[in-house]
C-alpha cells in the first residue's frame, strides 16, 4: 500500500518534528502545491495521504479521515477513576503496576493506554504491522497534549513499534513479558464507527497463527490474553485454557496461563 505525506494547504516548510516523522516512517513527502488530496492520490498513485497538522499526522484513506485520539481509553479509565468500574481487559489480565505488557495488535491504541494507566511502574509496548496506522498512532501519541495528567502520563509511557508481531515475538527472549495480548478484532468489527473506518482499509486481517501463540507463550511470564467475539471458535483453535467475560458484553478474553 503506497502512502505519501504532505502539508496542509497553508503549510510551507517541514519543521524538525515532521522531518523526524518522515525519517522514522520512510513515507515519501510530496509538496502540496495547492493540490487537493484527491489530486495528490491520483498523481502519486497512492491509496492514502498523511497530512501533517500541528497536533500530529492525519491519515486520509478511502474517503475517511483518521488521527490519534484516546477517546475510548479516556472513557474507560474515567469510569474506573470516578465510579470504580472494573475494566474488562485489566480484569482478564489481572494487571499489576509493575507488569511488562506487550500489545501485539495496537490498532487505535485504546487497550495499550488503559494497560499503561495501570502499569505505572511497568512497561507497555504496542506493535502495529500496518505502516499508516502505526505511524499515525505513534506520532499522534508523541504529540498528544492533555490537561489530564493521568491520561497524558499513560500515553507517554507507551512505546509504539511499527512491525509484524510474528517477527517481534520470534526475536524476543524467553519470559521477557508478563502479559502478551492480542486483539485481532478488525476481521469482523462489532460496530460501525467513523473513528475506525480508515483502519478497516489499512488493517492486517490475517487470523492469528498457532506459531504466534506458541511464541507468545514462550515469552510471557504469566499469561497470553486473546480478545475475540464472545462464542468465537478462535478460542478453541488457539488452545485457550479458559474464557472470561460478561454475558452482557459482545467480547470475551481467552486466557492461556504460562506460569
């Protein structure tokens, strides 16, 4: 998938942060030259265009606009902070403040943010195989600013790596993470959402491979956690020892204990 980057119509120069983004991502920069995004896509034969805004990259793909925003993570953490409402992911993982948490399917980054909020003395890494999604989230997180200190700190603790989880896991040391997490939900989304529409065109739809789960079990000190549709056959296919989740929720978590 070819993606190019440009400036806003008013943008004239590439600042140092934008230059760092271009070097990090390897995405080709094309001057705006007063062209519309449709014209840029046509002339550059690109599927998508990233426009660099002061707040970070904005991805335009297949008629949709996408940028980083911690909307669902903020809602979930706020529900915990104000109402003491347990978060299903944290409950499934039995998250501890010093946990090393590897999110193998970062996507929007909501689960990684929630995990980071709870793992204040640990480490949270998010892997994303899609170049446009990974770079939009990575640099959006880097540049995101909030008056909510707890949210800002949780986001800034996350390390985003734009790579395939199969390769990353294969190269990881034994017992190097407490929890290895997968959320391959893009294959069959449970809801229609304007926020995630661009991701459906850029996401990796491959089902999880048994070898990836085997490697995850090797590197996870405590457990491997897989989020899927409630009642999914994936839990049995991937040899989850138990499945947890509320009957009132469309999703559930498959657990493989590795201790």
